[in-house]
C-alpha cells in the first residue's frame, strides 16, 4: 500500500482500528504481519501487509464477510484519504526438490 506524503501517522491509526475489526471478525488466531521501511519511514510511503490463509476459499469467505460489515465499510472511505494505491498480490509456497 502506498501512503500519500504526510499521511503515514494517520494510516497507522487507521490500521490499528482495521486490525481490531479483523480480529473481531475472524474470532480465531490469525497470522497477520505489517511491515514498513526500517529506514526512510515517511519518505518511502509504503506499508506491506502479509497474511496466511488456510485456503483461497477461507480468504474469499473472509473478504465477503468484510464487505458486508457496516463498521468495516464505514472505515473504507478514510483509507481513500490517506492512500495513493493498494495492490494485492497472492503467493504460494513452492515445493522444494
């Protein structure tokens, strides 16, 4: 996620709210990590989120639930005010030989 210049602190506060809502919605242990640059912080304007899902079906079910949650939907416009872009990439573990 690319954050607009000068909006990193606001994005970090929104993220705290988002994480609390996700924890409430999932209601079970969930592996989720957030990274931001160690050096350059505000200058890099980047936040990386990493989550582990048991399956694509589990992930899809979560996002369907999220998109119908009134509290989550009320927060979405606030992200538009602080983010420049948001890209989603899906990775899978490759078997080793």
